[in-house]
């Protein structure tokens, strides 16, 4: 996760500088965006750590922990974007160019961070025995699959998809001159599509709502919202002005 954050920040700084912006602004934005993005994970860890203190309310506490965890990556990115918006307001810089620079970096960062599931052994698909199949220790195998040793590396599929999303965003930004908001929404929609694909092959106990995993609901919501915003923000006929980057005031 730390490596993914570092890559996301470095890629964003490089792209923002190429567009004429002050790369130091990105460090200031990251100082807000990263803690906001990690809020859900920290709350989930805290809830799990203190659940034994609530005795007979343990079921309620577990439900709360699962609900917080359900925000997953979409929620983390949304919270991070909120932190970035606050930082940009404080710095007096427009959010759009920062979002455009950050979108591919976020995708690459998610690709690297997702590889952590290889150590956690908690994000895999059905049994498989091909070259890239991942070995899952007996204690991490899903009930009913104890006799299988290797499984589809769902986390690797997700990481590969995220890399493809990042490269596509770089290409699309140049090819279609997308605004920052549209670039970010395109990345969100592409991520959600990949998430739905990977979730369709994932096995294991997952919190359900109406028989559907939380993560699937989250991806569907992100996809619908991203497509709607992408459409609403499409260019209108008439003169347009791009906001200056280089003269932006730094966050204190």
C-alpha cells in the first residue's frame, strides 16, 4: 500500500509538472488526500481491534466493521478526492488539472497496492493449475475448497486491469483533450468495470446485501455515477478557458 501511494504521488507530480504546474502542490495535496483515503481502512481496523470490549453487542459491532470495510477502494478514492478538493481550495488551485494528473497515478498505485493480497491470501478465484495460479495456505482456503492447493490469482487480474486503465487514461487524455474531471470519471468507470469482472470470479465469504456482495454494489454505484458525471461534463459549444497552473499558491 505504501509503495502504491508513493508511485501514485510520483506519477501525479510528473504529469502535473509537464502541464506547467508547480509539482510541490501535489505533495501538499497528497498530505490531505492520503489520510482521507486511508480513513476507512483505519476505522475498520479500529472496529475489529476493540470489538471484544462490547460483549453481547459483538454482532452489531461486527456489522459496523463490515459496513465500514464495504466502502473498499471506491470509498477510499472518494474520500481521497474529498481531501484533494480541500487541499486545492486551500492552495487556490483548480481541482481539474490535479485530477487529470492524478487519475493515471491512482490507477498505477491501486495496481501495486492490490498485490498485497498475495501475502494476505484473501482475494482469489476458483481452483486452477495453470502457470500463474497462486498457492493458498490451508488456513486461508474457503470452506469446501480445502482439497485444492492453487487458485486463480484474482488480485493479479485486478492489478493488471488497473495498469491497463492507467495507460488508457494517459492515451485518452492526449487523444481527446479530456478535462480533469472527465479523465478522473473515465478512470472510475473503467475501474468499476474491471471490479465487476474480477468479483464475478472471486470466491470466499463476503458481506451480502440482497444476496449481492457489497463490493459489487459499490462497483455498480461507481459505474453509474461516473458515467453520469462524464456525460454531464461533456464540452459545450462556445469559448472555453483553461485555468492557469504555474502561478498557484502553495498550501501552508
